[in-house]
């Protein structure tokens, strides 16, 4: 986003100060292009600090979002996923994850969830089948997560992530086949795609690039074998719904006089909690009424 026009997406930046800027705010230079702010000080010797993580032109979408100097929440999620992948690989003695006891204990398998192992609804989102699987997911998480942290703040960002993860698991439980092993952070990452779409709509920027990426990924989910389309769609829907509740619901439910930062935050968190409960309720009800194949370990 342009640092002078937060509602304008841009892939350009000033070659002097490094800040993102739209074409209107840039002027051609002997090397690259300079922003109008730098040109105002042309000829003046001064040191220019490198732009920080928070100086990325991302407009906050909520009142007083809690952000850090770096995308620490995204880094933590990436580190956690990589650490669990490495542990499973060590247990398996390679990259056949079905040889890892942790992978087998945490993966989402409908008959095992129906037998009461409900932790799998959450833990499956931190497992991956291969190096390619974890690499693609973590790269996507880095690209999507760092800007979303700035837009909605770290706590809400983590809330959206977990809501999308549980929503993807609920979709697999409700509509997935009985005999399948589901694992991966893709449901949560699709939730972040839905969240970015909501943020773009709030910023009144063109949603076409985000929609195109979502459609392309859904097409790949359909055409490439062994990919859980249900987890992707479930995560996308729940992630978008959670973000819409955070950004738009306070405007719809609270009068301008009552729309304080604290009141808006409460409305958003109540909505996130309700979506999480809904996702868990769907999974539990499906599990309790499940009458298909059972898995017995002797």
C-alpha cells in the first residue's frame, strides 16, 4: 500500500527511502524513482532510516491494533510448524510421515475423532506430509500473515488463524470420506486468504487480484490429487467470516456513541468465539452420530 495513500495497493517503492508508493507519488530519477517526500528535501544532507516493519503503508482495520516491530506471530507459527515437521521426520527416520507416532496421533482421521480423540481437530493443522507441503504452506503463511498482523493486530490475527483451522477440520468431518488422513495448515492459510479479501474490501481497493489468487488455488485444490478441497473451503469461509465480524460487525451493531475501541473489540471477540464453538460443535455432532468405519488399535 502507498505510504501516502493507504487505500492504493502498489508494488513500487522509492529507491531512496524504500517506502512503498503509488505512481502518483513517484518521480523518475537517474537511478530508479524518488517519492515526493524525498524530493521535498532534495539537496539536504540527511540520514534516512530504513523503513521498519510497521512503516509498510498498511492501514489498520481495527481501532488500536496490537502490533510489534516484526511479524512475530507469523514467525512463531512458521517456527512451530517447522519444528513439528522436523520432529515427525526424526521419528519416521525420513519423510514417510506415516512412520511417525506423533503424526499418527495428531492427524485428522474421522473414525478416530468419532472415538473421542477431538484434539486431532486442532493438531492436524500443524502437521505436513512432505517438504514441499510444508514449504509451500509456510511461504504462503509468511506472505499473507505479515501484512494481516498490521491490519488487525496480533491477537485478532491469531484468532482468525485458529478459527479458520477449526473451520477446515469441521468441513472435513461433516463432508469428508471416512477413510482418509488429513493434515496440513492449508485450511488456516485459506482462512488468511479470506481475511485478506475482507481487508481489501474494507480498504475499498480492487479485490480482483485477491479473488484471482483464491480462485486459482481452489482450482488447484480440485485438479491436483490428494489435496483436501473441503479443508480449504471450510478454512476460507470461517476465516473470512471471522475477519468480517472483526471489521464490520461493530459498525452494524454499535451506535457511533457506543463504538469505542473496547466495545468494538468485545464484539469481534464474541464473534470469533461463536465461530470457534460452531466449528467444534459441527465436528462433535458429526463424531457422536458417526456410524461408519471404526479403527481399533491393538
